[in-house]
C-alpha cells in the first residue's frame, strides 16, 4: 500500500488547536461586542443617574442644611442604585436561564449551565454599575445647603 493513502498521524492536541483556531476570530468578535455593550450600558446608567442627581441637587442641599452628613447622602443615592441593580440582576438571571437552555439544545455543551460564570458576570456587572452610581453620588455629596436655601 502506498504511503500517500494513509492519513498523516497527528496528535489530539494539534487537532483540537486546529479546530479552536477556526472559531477564535468569531469568539474574539463576540467578546469585543460584549465589551462595547457593557461600556454603553454603563455610560447609560451614568448619564441617567447623573441627570437624576442633578434634578435632586436642591433636595440634597436641603438635607445637608437639616443636618444630613455627606456619607448619608452618598448612601441614599447608592441605596437606590443597589435596589435597581438587584432588580436588573434578577431579571437578567430569569432571562439567561431559558436562553442557556435553548443554547444547550443547539450545542449540547455541559458548560452552558456554569454557575461560576453566572456569578462572575453578576459580580462584574454589579461592580461596574456601582462605579457608574458612585460618581454622581459623590457629586450629590457636594450639594451646597446655602445655594439650596436661596433657590427661590
């Protein structure tokens, strides 16, 4: 039998690397789009919270005039943010589980229900949202009571 008729011998590692190299560009594109999506979401949260804080600036000034500390105002803004973040995480998890189930039927991968990945994603999104809330909350702490009382 001629040697050209036999397939060349390759290691399982080289076969796996070859298959991974075919899907790597698509994976990198999906990762890039996910990062852009998260950045857009964080900028949207920052803009919305910033607008809300600017609308409530007089209220924060009056609270300061009545004796509220800067830390109390910071906690007030962050507490409303934590409630919204918790609601968003709950809704996201409720939507992610059916989506993962559909995806599992498509690819039959056991890693679709990886709870560590869900926990890491939730933690990363929570920290990102808290950072987006923190900057306007710091601005709310600087509300001047004198300006708030002289407003009208």
